[in-house]
C-alpha cells in the first residue's frame, strides 16, 4: 500500500498548519493510501551544529542527536511527502528549518549523487501558511523546495500557499493535492543524472517556488480580493478599486516593469485589508 507521510512544522498542534496537513492526509487516505503524521512540536529537534564528524551524510545518523535517525527513516520509507510550515517574517519557522537541517537520506552505495538516493524521484508537495498579515506564503516556499526536496531528490507537485484570506480554498486544495500525491507516488520518476542540473531545472519550473516579494504581494492582493468578494456589506467602489490596482500591477509585470508593480499591489492589499478587518 502506498504510504504518505505528512510533516507538520508548527509547534502548535491543532493550528492552521496542522489543519492543512491533516486535510491533505485525509485526501491521500481517501485515495487509498496509508497515512502517517509527524508533528515536529512533539519531536526533540536539536539544531545542526555543523560538526566535523559529518558521517551523517553516509548513514543518516547524527552523533549528537539520537532523535534524528528515526525521523530520517520515516522519510525514507514513505512513498510521498507532505511538508507544512507556518511562515514567520516571510520565511518558514525556526522549528521547520531546524528539522530540514537535520534530514539525511543515506545513498544506496556509489556516492552522494541523487541517482543513488532511495528517495530519488518520489513525489512531495509543500504547504505554507502565513497567518496574520498573510505575507510570505510564496517567499517561504524556496526554503522547503531547495533545502529539503532538492537534496532528497523529490519531485514537487504544485504547492499550497495559504493565508487567512484564502484559507478555505487552501484546505480544499490541500485535500485535492493529497489525492494527486497518491497517484504520483505510484509512478516514481527518478532523476537520471548525477549532477544538480536536472533537479535545478525541475524546481525552477515548479509553480511559485522562486517567487520574490513582488510575486508574493501580488498573490496576496489577489487572495484578499477574492476573499472579500462574498462580503455583501463591503464597499463596492473600494472592491472595484482593488481590482483595478491588481490589473495595473499585472500589466506592469507582464511588460517587464516588475519593480513598479508593488505600488499597486501594496495599495490593493491595504484597501482589502481594511475591508477584511471590518467585516470578517
């Protein structure tokens, strides 16, 4: 049976990150998978000290932290991975980052190249949740994809970036992505070359992974616009103004004038946030 591991990077069990990952796992279960959940808040994760031993790359065992190897083994044994993390100051939280720093998947002989990794070609997807302002849902995706998925040789499905303004939609997307992950896990597509080029190309082409602050702010403006559309009491003129600002920002971005777009995305967000805070 296909086994899917969901990793909750938040220290708060039962919070938004948990809800999203659990929804994704429910989707995977409905598609026939065996599911497993790892809550990092319940793990004794010690920061990587960058020790000089560095045998961990060969056997997956941290000489300074006995809890690391069992976590690595669960990742290695899973057929697909869901990794969810909250966003603190435009990036994933420290607990999630400490976890990623300690992930070691030993190669099956022959060296440290991707083609020898037991996780090579397995599928995974990321979930980020930027609570509060909603900022950073996209910019935080790089740490998960480049820091965890690339070294493990995972192939990434489209991520699920969540904010308070699109949370309901994100729950639905997470469940659907969980179903997609089960299908992808059945058809493993290993990276064929020893070097990084194949993996780099893959993650460069993955939606939202290489987003900058302008992309993030544009996504956020669109999310808050869609989030206030169903508020009957919202000022229709203000809502229309948001739409106009978003369209102007997109025109600038499409024309290669990306540095000018934040003037409009930020304004759209500010107007939308006032409406949201008043009515939600």
